[in-house]
C-alpha cells in the first residue's frame, strides 16, 4: 500500500478504536487506514486521544500542528527507530568543527542561490543575476563566520525577490518580504507554503538516521528541527516559489481566498485548502533523476537530499546540493 499524507483542516477528534484510527467531526465519523498514512498535518482545532497517540507512535507516524493562521506550531515526533550512534557522532563533529560546518553552510546557500537563478531564467527576469552571483559567491567563499554566510544569503535573496516581482502580476507583487504578519497576498502565500515545506522535511528526516536538531547553516538552538531549515533553503526556490508563482500567474487564487487579520493578510480556510491541494499535487509529480536513471517524485527528492548529506558526513561522497534540472 502506498502511504499518503493526511491533512485535517476542520475541527474534530482523532481517536483509536481497536486497531482503527478515526477522525470525527460535525459531518460524521471517518475511519483512517493507519497502514496507509505517511504523516498527518493538523490545521483545525483537533483533539487527539492518548490511545491515538500511542497508536501513531507504534506506527512511526509524525503529526504536525499548525495554528489558526496556518503557521507551524510543532510536531508529535515518535521515538526514532533508525538511530545510528556513529552518525550522531559524525553530525556533531561536523557542527563542532568550524571548517566543516562552514563548508556545509556555504553549500546550502550555494544550492539555494543556483535554484533561484534557475527560476529567474525560467521566468525570463534574470537581469544580471548570474553576474551578481559570481561576486557574491566569492564573498561566500571568503566568509569565516556563519553570520557572514547568512549575510551573503540574505543579500542574494533580496536581489532574487526584486527580480521575481518583475514576473508577478500587480496583485501578487512581493514588494518587500514580510512574515508575521505578511503584509500582502504573495507574502501570505510564501509564508504558508514555507511552513508546510518545513513540516514535510521534518517528516522526511524522521525516516532517515539523521538527527533533525543538529544543523549547520542555522543554529541548532534557533528552532527544534533546525536541520529541516537547512534543507528547506534548497527546496524553497525549487518547490515553494515555483508553485506560488503558478498560483499567482494562472489566477488560481482570488480575493476570496485571503482575509485581513493581525494587521496583515492571511489565507482563508478555503484558500488553505486550495493551496494545500496544489502543494500535494506538486510533491507527487515525477521527474527523471539524472543519477538514478529513473523517475522519482519531487517529495522523494527531499529524502534523497538527506541521504546525500549522510554520505558526506560519513565520508563516502562530498555533498552537492540539488540544483533543479526539472
């Protein structure tokens, strides 16, 4: 049975009866085949019984929680079953060793920047971005501190957003990247999708031997699963930005999909439903992998990226970040 992600947008209760998981709300009771669940994303006000949590833990199913505004709150992260003491030590060594940490941090930024460049070329608004990257990559190589690496990354992203706006319709201009709260529709859309991508990556890391709390570009103390933030740098341009652009340019979202709240703009429940549906379709798309010689889903690419990082950490092969060929 092919497993799938479950998204709960409505309020209700998740409970276990015998060996079946049920979701019950005002519309009735629906059984969920637990053997077919990969992970669960909760956006509504959902009560989960302790028996259901025990059942989910036994099956190794992570549950991700989002607040009323669609922002990630946290995860029920079952006990890890793929632990590797050797890999934990290698991960920690690469964090503690300044040069090895810097190497990985720079690779995440480089991969992210090259994916941004691919997007701008695709949208025909590159406008000197490649030449600028050459200069900023030189600064990146000379960086001796993580803060310097982050500074270069921020400048690259700022230049990217300015050019990206040239491809977007007037109603969906970014103008300036704002987060909490987003000040316009495009900022709301990007933040919502970034939050879902982060949780998706957390699930993928759970299914590897990597410790999600040990990271290299982002400080481990910044957020609990900071390694997911590192990997999200690679996939935000390749997945989130492309999807957000398609939703905007193809007029798939209307004013009715957004609401004004918290002195900003947020997606309505119908807006969330529409965006999440397109997000799942995007992750399910298959692409021909140049190294494997076979088709894999875009969601699978995230797990493969984690495996590449493992090979780097244990000394099998140096990490090369994914640069979207698709």
